C-alpha cells in the first residue's frame, strides 16, 4: 500500500478531534478480541465508544488492547458509521 492509500485508509475512520491533547484525530480502532474502540492517533487516549469522545473524564490510556483498523463493514455492523466525520 503506497503512502496515499495508507493515509486515505487511516483517515476514513475519524470521529472527532481529540479534546485531551488537541493535536490528533480520534479514530475507530479494532481490539484484539474484535470489538471496536476509539483512540487518539497522537496521545493514545482511548474511549470505549464514540458517544464518549467529547467527555475527557471518560478517556483512558488503557488502549483496550488495540490492534489495528476495522473494516468499514465492522463499523456498519456496530452502528458506528454514523459517528464518522469527513472534517479535515
């Protein structure tokens, strides 16, 4: 995968701008057990759900055992597609 394809892939799962560090995007990630969580790409703050991303008190640095990016189908199946943003 070239750098442009990787950028597009990694940024298609953005859900918001991190209120903890104000330097990175919050993106949907997949955990080791296949569930989804949200993580800041900069400070690695993590949230169990996109519904919690605007509440810094719900952030953790646990990372929930994040392993990689989900597929778009996985975000659809969990109803998280409605949280995706196209902001730059």
